[in-house]
C-alpha cells in the first residue's frame, strides 16, 4: 500500500455515527500523524454537517455508491476505507468491490448477516489474493464481544494449554441522568437495516448462529451446540439476563467465525464452543418480577424479529414495504447532548475442556451504539492503517481476527478498556 496519500477515508459523514467517526479521527490525527479524509455523495453537505460539530476534514472526496468510478478512486488512494453508508444490504456491495479492486482495507458497522454471508462468498478469495482485509460488524456489535472471547481463548491456551468449550457474556449499560428518549435506544439507520433484512432473499440467515460458517456439516454442529437462546434467565449476582439489544443474532455468528478462522490459522480442528450472551438487568430482590417482565418484553421483540426472518418471501416483502413507509430515516437518533455520559461493561467467563475457568472484561464510555461505536471504528481504521507483521494477510475477517488481541491496548484511545481476570 505504499504511495497512497490517505491513511483512512470515512465514507458517509453526514449520519450520526459517521460524523462522530470523523470527529475521532480529527482528534487523533496529530497524535498519529494521520492523513485522513471525509467522503460523501455531496461534499458540500458533508463539510456543512461536520462544521456543525466543529470538525473540518483535511480533504472531502466525492464518492457515490451509484458511481463505481468514484468508489474506485476513493479506495485506490487510501489504506483503509470506513464505510458508514447503509443499509449495507442495499449499498454495501459496491464499496466492498471497490476496496478489493483498489487495494484498500474495508471496515463497516453492519449487523446485516445475509449481506455479510454474501460478502464472504463473493470476496473472501479475491481479498486474500490482494492482501485486503474486509471487516464487517466492527462497532459495539461485535468488536468488544469478539475481542473478549478471543482474549479468553488465548489466555486458556497460554495458561492451561486447552481450548475453551463454553463462553458466557454479560453486558450492562448505564444511561446518563435525565429522562430517557425513544431516540436513545434505536436509530433510523438500525430500523432501515431491519427493513432491508426483511426484504432480503436470504433473510433466514439473519438469525442463524452459523450464518458465517461455510461448511454445512460444521454449521449444523454449531447450531446444535450453540443455539441462540432468547428466553430471560438468571445471571450472576441476582441479575436477570435479557437478550442482547438491538439484536441477539449478530455476536454469536461473528464469534463462531472467529473461532473457526483462529483454528484454521493454527492448523487445528475447529470444535464449536457453547456461546451465550445477555444484557444484565440489575436491581433489588423486590424488583425481580419487574426485571423479568422487562426481559420478557425484550425477548418477545427478538422472537418477533426471528419469526420475521423465517416468514415466506411474499409476507416478508409486504412487511418490508409497510415498514419502509413508517420507520424514521437514517438521520433519526440520539441528539449530541445524549451521546456522552453513558457507561457500559461486558464480561466473559469461559470454561476449558477440563473445567478450568478464565475471564475477561471490557469497560466503555459513551453511547454504545453511536459514540462508543464511532470511536471503536475510527480506532480500528487507524490500527489497520498502521498494521505490522502480526496483522498481515487478507480475506473477509472478523474484528478479532483482523485486529488481533494486541489491539485491545490501542482501543483505550476509543474509551474502551480491556482486562483479563484471574
């Protein structure tokens, strides 16, 4: 990648997350001697939107998903392209194709598993041949969960010389003071992704824990060993565990692919692990019933989403058409003053074949779905733009495999702190 003018390009800087990614890169540019640029269909609009939050991109490129030449020009001049233009089911493929052809690493935030599956099928081999990393799901879903499981997998191998066979993740999210708002929890972009999945011909893959496993026999083992459970259950310390929000179907598929890629890189047989996750609802014993009730509502929502993916094509298309008329546009989401003040944690406890345990924990600052996600994505772009020998190689990779567990130290710059337990 020598001779490229730009380390990182942020494509799609007019949305809530895109402008925060740009803000993070602007802040980090002098520390890293980083050359970066914004890219958008309308450069003037991009400059105006970024100016509203006090950010001025050193360069603003014109790039449009309907103009392949503009995408190729963007990718050919950059080491890394961060793609924030969704829904990815509709708009992602041309950007991936341009990056693979132009030799730029590609990173996005999609949680649209059918799109990720097709990306692997079409671009894994060309990306390997070109030494290009294509990395999906590189925000709150699924970067911290994927790295935490990788950390405990590496720890168990180093300490016990054994693989892990089970991993349980608990997440907890603490909002800032003040009255909650509907836009705090889910954005128009997320809802647009749901609409795109509903109309996707491969929608059934969206809720499949083995969606990213190519081999049929191994995929069946993953489904049997590690089904996605949606029912509320008890967690540690009296917590009630609800399904992961906004979707319980993203992290599992990514984590199983990471485990398979890790085993393949080491020349080992892939043995699927039992993975479970949930959001911890904590409170006094007296609130147990209320917490189970809230968890039940969240579980019912996830059951509905899974049911949607399994409906007939005609029914899903009608649903997609109807939802498309009523859900907010991509610009809907938390306001700037509601992005700070959030705190979140994730902890993983794993067990090896002989029953030994190891654990890891992540703590993050900022709204997990938007501010924290934006900073993680920006930092991931910096890591790949500075990649060393440990990160060589290409293909369609997961965050943990593409970045490596050593990247956890760099992610402190994104406000995310990782630690290993006893």
